[in-house]
C-alpha cells in the first residue's frame, strides 16, 4: 500500500470515528480493519494508526488551528468529510513527519475525490493559513 493509500485509510478511519455509535476507539479500529476487503500489512496499519492516534491526541489544538484559519467556521458545524481531511492534514503538518507542501497536496487530493467541488479550494486556503500559525 502506498503512503497515499494509507493516508486515505487514516482519513476513512477518522471520518468513521465521527459517526460511529461505538464509543471506544479500540472497537472502532477493530471494526474498521476487520471490514477491509484486503488485509492491511502491519507497516501500513502502523502508519494509519499513528496518523489517527496522533490526530486524536492533538484534537483540541488542531480544532483551535482550524477555527483560527477558517474565519467564521466552527469545526462542529463543518462538513464532516472536510473536517476529517483538515484534522489529518494539520496533524501531519504540525506534529507528523510529512512536509507541509505534501500534507496540503494530499489533503486537496482527498477533497477532490471525497468532498464537494468547492472543498479543494477551501481545504487549500485553510491549510495555507494554518501552516503559517
């Protein structure tokens, strides 16, 4: 699995967590990986979980950066797809090992594939501002 595919799976898992009726992260991730059509290699699983756990660990700080960068947009009222993309990208930019430009590009690509037509520009703008904070 490529980094792009692993990142996409991290996005899927973050998104799933927002809508899961299961409260415990351990259960959500077990269900997530059990439902995959193809098994996920351990190295890819480690990357996916590192991204998701890091995002969860810094969630309050990430949401504060989103609020600062997306003037007038409360993260709780944002489209859940866009919010998951932003959270993952900001985690990668601020606490991960992904270069800022790569994190922004990957987030825009996820938005093109999974969100509205306006989302890529919105994501790009918010992440551009967040990268400077």
